[in-house]
C-alpha cells in the first residue's frame, strides 16, 4: 500500500512540474514576440506600410490598363464579324457584273451600259461606307507578294515581270484598322519555262568549262 501511495504522489509531483514548466515557457514566447515588435521602430513600420501601399497601387494601375486595352479592342474590332460578312455584298456585286459582261445577248447594248453604271454607283457607295468604318481594300496589282496580306492561288508565266509579282487579282482583300479582314486572292508571275531551260543550259555549260 505504501509503495502505491508513493508512486501516486510521485506521479502527481511530475504532472505539477510539467504544468509549471509549460506555464513558465509561455511568458518567454510572449516576451520574444514583444521583443520582435519592439525591434521595429516607427520609421521602419512607416516604410513597410508605404511599400505595401505602393505595390497595391501598382497592381490597381495594371488592372486598369488591362481593362482599358480590352475595352478599346472590343470597341475597335467588335464589328469584325459583321464587316467580314458585309464583304459578300462586294463579291456578289462583282460576280453579277462579270455575268452581265459575259452575256453575248447584252453585249454593247444600251441596257447593259446603264446597268453597269448603276453597279458602279452602288460599288462606290459601299466602298465609301467601308472607308468611313476604317475598312480599306488591299493594294495588290504590280505589288510583290506579301503573305501577310496576299494568298497566291496560281502562277502565271510573264517574262516582263519579276517572279512573285502580283499580276492578277481573283478576289479583293480588305483590312480593318490595319488588321487583316481577309487576304487578297491573287495570281503571281513566274519565269517562262523556256527561260528556265536556258538558265539550266547556261549553268551546265559553265560547269563543263
């Protein structure tokens, strides 16, 4: 019995010592936190706050600029799809004109002449509306092929032009505020086959020498 009582008293004393040590550690932790706060003087705290404010304002300014850019792009190119569809009017007008020009029964007739005049008026009006909305045709004929604005559909032999020069426009291309709306479909010049044969012959002759 005495042994059991002694063991119980020892356990109690051990628990009390642990509690005392735990409570004695708490003031140390609190004191350390207080000391770290005391270490920062008012000037350092002000500088830290100023740095945080500067970063916050910089982030807000970046967000404002992104919003302004997205808003401007939406305004400028919001009608992009509509403008692209509107080009079909120009295409259909040109096709109708070509059909009438190729009609043998109407050839050189007064009716054809008057109809073509009306077509030209409508075309000018459409181009004027496009121009007011910054939709402009791409210059192609006699220009060097530019993959950014032209799409080559065929090669045509022409000894008077440098290879890669646009000599035929199949479908007119357009831009909207310097952004490509659709490329021009074109035919480009290439050297005649005879000229190529002569070049090859000259090369062979030079190599033989």
